C-alpha cells in the first residue's frame, strides 16, 4: 500500500479508515440499490468528505462541459454523490492494493 500517495488531495492513509467503514456497512436493497448510513469521527470523516467534494466538483465540471452534447448528463444530486463515491473508491483502490479484500 502506498500510504503517502494522494487521492483527490487526501492521503491514502487518511482515506482508508472511512472507506473501509462505509464498505463494511453497505446494505443491498431488494431493488438492487445499496444503502449505507455511518457516522464517522472527524479524523476519519473529514478527509473522506473533502475528497468526495472534490470528486463531485469534478463531476459537475464534466456535466457542465457536456451540456448540449450527446454526452449530456441528467443525473440527480444523489446520483452524482453515488458516482463520486464510486470514482473515489476506484482511485483509492489503485494505491491501496489488496485492502479491498480485508
């Protein structure tokens, strides 16, 4: 694991506890969606929150750039937040090699 690497401005080491806590609390619903509700202490939650906001900003810019094109997105805030979490975990997984399996 490369703990000193940055993912969306936060170290892998700082993001790992929050991401793993969320992963441990995911609950699949009958309709195929996944739900999760966790309360993270500031030392675990703040890095995750900052990174998620950066990813959401990136997605908003991509959505704005796509207006009027064939790739225009009509995603809701909730969909964007979920997409941001997926993108963040994908980026984090590159540097956390193997941690997803623990």
